[in-house]
C-alpha cells in the first residue's frame, strides 16, 4: 500500500528548477532515504510534501488523497509529521512539555471548554499526558522529562524533536538529517531508534548525508541530483549505480 506518492513533482523558483518532474513512492512500513549532494532539492521536496511550498506542477498523494493544496497544519492532521535539520525546540519548556505540544493538533475541545474548564477538556488533557508519557517511555527519556529540553545534549534534543513529531500521531514520519552533528555512538543510537520507530508500524522517509547510516537502515533509496531523480533502488543497487557514484558517492563501492 502506497502511503505517499508523487507524480511529476516540480518546484521552480524564478528561473531555477529545484525539483524537476520527480516520481516517487513509499509503501507502508518502509524506511526510505532520499540522498543527494547539497542543493540537490531534497529539502525542497520535503517542504512540498509538508505544505511549506506549493508545487509548480505535479501531484502529491497521501494514502490516495491529493494534498498539495493543503496548508501545513492540515497536512499534519492528515498524518504527516516532520523534524528539521536544525532543531526547533521551545527554549523555556521541558522535554515533556515540548512533546506535549505535538498533541495539541489532535485536541477537540474548544474555547467554551477552556473558559469553563469542562470535563471534556480535563479528560482530553489527561489523555494527552498519558500518550506523551508513553512516548517518553518509548524514547527512554524518563530520566530527563522534567529538564529544560535545550539544556540537554544534542543527541537527546534530537530524540525530543522526534518525540514531538510522534505526538502528532503520524502515519508518515519525515526526518530531515536526523544524524547531523552527532558523534559515532549517537549515530548508532539514532539508527537503532529509527528501526524501533518502524517496528512500531510507522513509515519513515529521511534525508541523510551519513552513508553508513543510510546503507544500514534503508529498504530503498532515491537519489536526487540538481533536482532530478537519477536513481532509485535497494542500498546494494545504489552503491553500484554509476550515475550515483559520479554524482554523490564519489567512488565505486567494492
């Protein structure tokens, strides 16, 4: 079952075409990586999927539904969540509070509930906190859940941002360079975490420059170069693809 599919997806900025006629798909339960040199169009591709940019042309289908005209918050409600290359945590909030923010998009209570502090509001808040606690446990953040998030080590901050994305209850999780800036041990832990997330029935699409992580975790890999998709396949197929070797990997593997 295709969770996400793009057909002829294109984005131009004036005379520059950042993403050019890209056909792409990801099936339920897959981990798929999007790789390519800096400036290849990877983040632009993410930004179109998540409603930051409107495509110049083409289609974006999420669970068979056209979403390219939806706003970012509407796409989140449909079930797509993302993280960012540069961590975007709320500086004055704890780990728990940062993750709890992600649950707000699922709130059903209204202004009247808030003014009169209704039972529906109380029940909803209680349920949201229970869901966040489960994410805290899943990410093994119990020991730091009451700490100010931005005061914690970089690798933990990355996990908090993933936790906030998971709190939106996504069907598809987009990770933008989740291992960027990490040391070797943190990268290994991130790789294990992404597998763990997939094993919880999430579908994962990631942008990543660390080829060891990409090759070790991906079911499939798509490669962009100057906005064009030049290859797609399993890690072993990508490692041997001469176009990829020339454009990105730099040398033939093996």
